[in-house]
């Protein structure tokens, strides 16, 4: 996050581009739930908002997301498909019945999610005001400390910052399912001889012989059906 601050990618007036605003959900209850809202821009991600409120329930977050107009995909972890003991419904059913579009993040382990987040942060710009608490969580997120061995553990420290970091991690793991595909490059008009197969060579090159001696090799005129 220090690089994002230094490079001016954390700003109070982040523009909203054409297209939907997606959300990434870390599930829990109250302040143990967190949501980042973002768009996929031409040169990276635009992270517009962060939602986390003490005392709120799952349905409160759904209502807030809809009121803020975030009707893109909702990136959610796989445990969202577990049925609630109270209602007998899954949270993914609740999201869908509310008119939202839940999308499972691919199965992964915690290390993969952390690595994806670290690779995604350099491609992000952030709204410094609306994402203030979420950004604080990303800055605070760290590995746990083993006091007995005096070394950092491989696992992250689980505290108040974990929920913002997990929400961002789900965004990093999931957004490429919606990202604009890279344009397919047009094939070159001519391949160099060194890159041709024998059939391509035989099709494209016209050879003039004098007896058994090759005296000229020219490319045939490009046919109308060729690119």
C-alpha cells in the first residue's frame, strides 16, 4: 500500500467509469463482514467503496449494496452455499432472491488469496474517503508472530484487519472472471520463412527452376480469402 500512496493512486475523487460496480464479500456477522465495491477499468481496478458496520446482519448489507447502486457481480466465497440454520436457505439464495448476481470465487487456499491480493494492489486506484477503513485494514494486515520461536508464522494474523483483507483477496481472485478479454492480435500479413511449416512454404512460395537449379523464389500473390 505504500507504493499506492506514493504513486498517487489513493485519491478523494476517483472517477466512476461506464459499466457496473461489482462487490467482493467477506462473510460473517456485523463488523466481521466486509465488502469492497469496484469497477474494472481499461488499465486496472477502480476501488470505489468499502462497507463494514457493527451490528449489521447479512440482509442489512444486501440492502445497503442495493441502495448504493452496486448491481454488478457479487464475488463470494464457496461457504456461501451452506444453509443457514435459522432460515433453511443459503446466503447465495438470499442474494439471488434480492436481485443481485452472486458469483463464486474459484476454490483456493489462503496463500493463493494473499498472493493474488499482492499482485492486484499495483493495478488498483482507491477512493481515499469511502475506502478509508478498508485501506486501514489492508495496511494493518500482516503475518502472525510466533512468540516462542521468535519468527513470523506462515499464516496471517487474525484480527480486525482480516475482514477487509479477505474481502480484497476475494476481489483479486474473482475479478478476472469479468475482466475485459485482451484483443486477439491479427496474424502478420507474411510469415518469415524460418517460421513456416513445409505446407505453408509450399502454398506461399513459387519457385522457378532452370533444369534442377532454383533460380528464383517469390511469394505468390495474396489470395482474397487470406487476411
